[in-house]
C-alpha cells in the first residue's frame, strides 16, 4: 500500500491526478463486471449478490466528479457490459421468483404412466372478443404435468352368472361359466391376495400393520383372516414353486447360503425361536427358491434339500456342507467362494 500511495502523491505534484482518477474509474468498472459475473454464475442468494444499484451509484459519482473520461471507448463498452449484466440478472430473478436461476433440465414423467387430461378453459366472460363480439377460437394449449396418485380403495366384484332355460322345459338350464383366475371358497380376489402377499414379503409389512391399513382404506379385516389368505396363496402357488425347484436342481450351478430368522412360537421361551431360511440360486441367479428349516441342523437344511446332487454347488466353508461333497448325502462338485475360502483351499479338480 505504501508504494501505491507514494505513486499517487507523485502524480498529484505533476498535475496528472486526473489521469490517475480516470485509471481508477476504469479499473473499478472492470472489477465490478468480473465480480458480478462470478456471483451470477454461483447463483448466490439475493442477499449475497452484488446489488446493481451499488454499481450504478458508483458510476454516477465518478461521472459527477468528472473522473470518468466519456471519450474513452473502453469505458463506454464497460458501461454497456455492466448494464447488460444488470438487466439480464433482473430478468433471471423475476423468472425464477427467488433470485436463483434453475439450470437443471426439466424432468419428464415416465411415458408408461396413464395420462388423465384435465382441461382448463378460459372463463365464460372471456370467450367472446371485446372488440368484435365474435367467439375466440382455440389456437393452442399450454401443457404441464404433475405426478398424481389414485387413492387405494376396496371395491366388490359382483360376479353374476346368468342362468338360461327354454320355455319348452325340455333342454334343461344352462349357467354362465365361473370366473377364471379366482380362487374358490375365499372372499378375496386374486388382486387383493397379491397385494397382501407382496406387502408382507416384499415391503416387509407385518399383518397387524396391514390390518390398520385396510381399516383406513375402508374395510376392517382381522389379522387372522389376512394370515389365512397368505396361507391359501402359498398353497395355490406350491406347484409353481416346485416347478422352479425342479429346474433349479438340474442347473449347472447351485449357490446356497442361510440366514437366521426369528419365528413366533408360544411354546418356546420368550415366545419365539430361531429358524433358518435357506436360499438357493440356480443358473447364475435366474432361479431363486427359498426353503425354510425349523433349526440350523444339516438334516433339515442342505442335506435334505440337495440330497443326491451331482452338479456344481457353491457355498462358504461351513462344515455343514461337507456331506454334500463326500458322498454321504450327495456327490456334488465343490466350488469355492473367494469371499470365504483362504489361500490353498480345497477346489474342484
């Protein structure tokens, strides 16, 4: 700062102060432009942005004091740049409403969702032209979309099987066919059953919470009823599960592991006990079948599930799998797991 002050004192003694002030004015203008551009790019809050009135006030003071050379073309260009930035910033703030410029591209809602058109026409008093009295024609539409949700609510499917008979009373009575795809002797449709099972096993929603949800949806259903629906669905799906298991057992590779699962049991201490849920993957994960075991014993788990397996089996190094590879329950080919097997582990030859 001292050398700069001394330099200006020397300019004052040589009557070159006006030239120095003009130089300062040009530097101030350039700095104002750069600072405003940086702040505009960072999209700061309005309170943190450089107020355009401050720039205008500084330039007005320089002009009134005769410290800005109007003949200098560079200064004139700088003024135009500042004014253009100020005007552009004002337009952006008015467009965004909060002083911020949203540069993110507009996100589109998935095309697969069903569209429901909600038409918003002009008011009746605006349909007629105030100049000629004629009706205003439609010339286009402004369209914007919002994601909406239809409330989940119960309904009753009323299947009415028509009975027909001839007046001659000789050909007997014919009845319309029973509805396809519905389970007999159960009050819920397949869509309700799918909702209950998916909520329990995919969304992990307990039945007592599902009971509250059903009540909120307008239909009180006991948890015993929900449990019965889950059991019935499992029974109906058993042939499909068994078909998947048969295909899994002939896969070139079977991968398996288990995890403990807490099971409610009124006769067990504390009202619950630990069971095992075995997961079996086939053909690289294309097939996935779960098998439940009441405990962690091998005879209720892989010894039973993979009995007589001769293909590749991939598992960790737990001793429970040994009988699958030594011929006692199966003669499967062991495939090591790099996440569990140490160096020098037993690998298939």
